[in-house]
């Protein structure tokens, strides 16, 4: 078994951390992001990885430079959220569990970009970490089909389990058994972080594209000047009368086809089925969802 340092922050990284500990590896140090406030709470809270590490009795820090002093043989990076600088990589070799089929979707948001692009397949790569952005040689890969209509949350959870299994299998023979890896082949694409404007539902776009935005789990529009989160929706090819943004029952007119709303969350309220929300909604004649000037 190997002596490791582990770098990660979100729930998807917890799966790999717990798998490594369960496989008997000695995780000497866990590095995670600093405690942050979540929602409206006044007190900063730990990341999911830090919380899991403390539950497992592991040492935790938010200082990346501390990994060089714990005697680890290898660093394991899973959704850490920061670039690991060259001097740290020189002090400790590292591998990264990346949720894409490299070199497609290098960068911060590979799962979301794969969904937005309409990819039918993604996967997990275990690669050696270099100073470049996800450019290192690949040690192992598992391909994963993206199910029709699958949301980012569900897909990420599946990839996390696949990645944890790939990682523990690769380390079963110890660090020396990893090998040098294979160079990435193909045309790189880059998965920039998703911005708030990309999550706004632009009703002039086709319904099929908007459904993919909804599948990122953070899509929004506005009604009566307040945000409305759209949690689940389905594209329909049939056309509807009215300008884009017109609400017909629970379906919204788009640039091509209708987007049927299935579940929504009005500001300050709980998620609710779209039919129940629609029954309580009163719209003025000609009022559109996402009307200009109503996106505060």
C-alpha cells in the first residue's frame, strides 16, 4: 500500500478519498479549500472532503505547500479546484482523476461542457499531473455513456464512482506499478467554468439546447421580476403560438420547439411540480418569462 497526499474539495472527491482509505492506503495529509460560508449561514463551513477527512481521522490543511513535508510517495488530485504549481509538483509527483475523455474537455467544467455540447459519451481519465492544464500522460481510462436526459449531478456521481474504482485498481500494485502513461491523442477542447449568464434560459434558443442547460441543475429565468429556477424540463418539437418566452400551460415557446417545465423553484420557496406552480401564477397579457429588465 502507498503513502499518499490527497487534494480535493467537492462531494465527487469524497468518493475517491473513502475508496483509498478503504483499500488500505495511508493518506498522510488531505488538502482542501478553506472553510467558506454556504448560503446565508454566518459561520464558514468545511468542504465535503474536509468533513469526510476529519470523520476518517485524517490530517487536513488548506495549505498546499504542506504536502512536501509529510513523506508521501504520491499526491492524488480529484476536483481540487486549483492549479498545482510547478514547485509543488517537483516536490511530490501527482496523479489526477479527471472526468472526461482527454484531451476532450480539459479544464474546470468537463461534465457540464459535455452535456451542453450534446456528447453521447464521456468518461474518466487517470493521468499524471503536469504544470500544463490537464496535459499529462494518461495512465488509465474508462468510458461512460451519457444517458438521455441525464443531469450533471447524476452523471458526476457515476463518474466519481468510476474514477474511484479506476484509481484504486491502478494503485493496487503500489506507486511503482503506475508506469509512465500514454501521451494524449486528439484535438483538445477546453471546459471553461460555467458562468451565471450561461445558466440563464434564453428563450430565443432552440428547446433542445435549453433542455441541456436545465440538465446542469442551475438553470434560471425570471417571472414577475424574480428569479425562477428550472430544475427539470423536457424539449418538445411541436411549435407554439407566441413570442419566445410565452408560457402555454407549463410549456414555454422557444426559438425552435417548446420546453415543457417539469419542476421549478420560485425565489424563496421550495421546489414544486410545474403544474402546481402554474396554477397559482397570474400573468399579464403578453408577459413573457425572462423579460428584459426582470433579471435582478
